[in-house]
C-alpha cells in the first residue's frame, strides 16, 4: 500500500510540473507544446489516481479507459461525463501536437498548425480534470503536493 501511494504522489508531482508550464507555453505562443503538456498533465494525474488504487505500470498515453474501468463505481455519472469530455480530446492530441505528419498535403507541422484557441481549450480541459481529481486524491488517499 505504501509503495502505490508513493508512486501516486510521484505522478502527481510530475502532473503538477506539466500543469504549471502550460500557461507559460501559451504566453510564449508555443501552442502545440501547451496542448501537449496539458495532455501530459492529465495523463499523469490519471496515472496518479490509478496508482493510488494499486494499478501501477500502465505505459500508454491513452489511459482514460483504464481510469473509467477502475473508477466507474467511485465517481458519479455526471462527474465522470465531465471528465470524459475533458480527457478524450486531450488524449487525441498527444501525438499530433508533437510530430509532423507527412502523409498529408501540406505537411502537418504542429508548431505552425496549433492556435491560441487550441491551447486555451486544452488548458481549460486540463483545469477541469485537475479540479475534479486533485480533491479526490486528497480526500480518498491523503495524497497532495
């Protein structure tokens, strides 16, 4: 039990680190990186929650399905729907926010394609997830940073 809570706290520390840089990246007009770090913050926060439940070692970027399976009976349906609305679009952007896509014309270049609106929407989604899950970690597992 102690190790899983230590792992959860480690993920939470890293989630907060990503969370904190999103607004800085938006300010510097690094919109694709803001989108990416918003996704990373949420991914690590979800992994913190999963680790607190003993689910350690999920090495994927799209993990909401694992989270949903583990927490479907621990989080009410309206709140889970809010999480789903926030997380799924973030998960869809983890790769396209970082890598060029040469299979399309013109070539997709993330640093040139993502906009302020994309970054702000990702930041809003990230904040929604944090507003729901940070209190859950604190209340249910006594984990905080």
